[in-house]
């Protein structure tokens, strides 16, 4: 789960694309019943081959890049942050236009070649077609470069399942979140790259009979106060609202994490304001070191104490999401 598993081909530059088309066409030679017939058949085959390569290559890019249709979803939000949706859609639209234009130019050239009986005109039509085709491809040169860069950036979008009910773990570093994700997960959690975190997000799964839920820790996003995040990090944290069904906020009352309870509570308030309407479970970690006697759930990921109780509370909220929303 190293990133979204998109099978996007390498995007050629405009020069590479034309070289590929011309190289294929240059190898074509046809024989005919006479010199004119051979020349005409060769020209028809060269135009067809070069036009088809450009058209199918561009159409292939359009079809194999991810479609982004939803207005409100985790994936489009991240694509907008990492790549820029407007520019992305514009570039794919430009390629689609160029593919259609290439086909039209090819069909026009083929009709003209079939009509003429003059070898010089046949050659002129073919070279003219090459020139017009090159002009079309040059017009989308920047779009091809942009989409190749977009392909590289798609690798940094974490492979999360937006349709699966998800609990996101929040709280300061060293309060016990990573260990908690590990003990609550059915299998060993995986680390996926995330462009706004230093360690990558930690993704685990919780099985509940035939149901499956997702549990995620996002180091670098929900472990600092809103004021300490830069603008991109703030947007990325807000993008999580489309993925988050429940938040599990972990407080370390022992303060061995290096942050006071007061500061941790302030972060909790910040998370609450950023995720209004999302159910939040507040749990105290490291109960093997310290107990406060509060009404909050307490647990120890190290000893396993009360982890089952915490898991039950989390599953209760996630089941409510599943049953209430039809997710």
C-alpha cells in the first residue's frame, strides 16, 4: 500500500511522441500495380500509421489517468492540493482535443491522397499532414509535461479506501497513537506516503465480523495545533474531513510525551473545531503509568489493558456510521 495503484503510462513529451509516430511511418513501404499505385499505398499507410499512433497514445493517456468526478471527497481534495484539479482537467481536455484533431487531419489527408493521381501532390499532402500533426502536438506540449509530473505526484497520494468507514487517530506525538493503531488492527498496519507528513500515514484495518473498518494515524497533520500548521497542511488536515467518520483523540495524562495536559486539551479543542459534526472519542493512554480517575476511557497499548474496551467503543461508533449512512 505504497500509494494509489494507478497504472498510468509514462507520458511522452511532444517531441518524443512525434518521433515515435514518424519513426514508425518511416519504415513503411508498399508495392502497387504500378509506380503511382505503390506511392499512393505507401503514403496512405504512412499517414494512417503516424496519425493512429498519435491518436491512440493521447486517447490512452486520457483513459488511464484517474477520473475525478465527485465534488466532495477525500481523493479529489488531495488531488487538488497535490496536483491542481482545474489544471489537471484542462490538460486532459487538451489531450482529448488533440486526439480528435489528429483523427480529423488523418481522415482528411487520406481522402485527398485517394482522390489524386499526381505523385507530387501525393507527397505534398503527406508532408502537409505531418506539419499539421506536429503543430497540433506542439500546442499540447505543456499539457504533456504537466501530466507526466502529475503521474509522479499521484504516487504520493495514500492508498486509502474512501468508501470504508474510518477512524482517524489524533493527538500529540509520543502519546501512544502508533502502538494503538497496531494493537487495534487485525494485521500489521502499513505506512503509506502522504505529501504533507514526514513519516507517512499509518493505515490499519479492523475486522468486525464480515465488516471491515479503517484506522489511520496521520503524523504531521493532527498532532499540532492549527496555528503551527502551514496553509497547505491546514488544507490537508481539512481534506481528512471527507475520509473521517470517527476521531479517536489520545491524551497522555502522564505527560511523558513531552506535552502538558493543558496543551493536549487545547489541541483537542482545535481538532473539534476543524471536524465539527464528527464523533470524537477521547481516551487516556499509558494507564500502566498513571490513572486520573476521570470518566474517559483509559488504556495501555504496552500492556494491553482495556484495549478491548476501547476497541468496543470505536466499533460502536463505526457501526453507527455504517448503519446510519449506508456506507
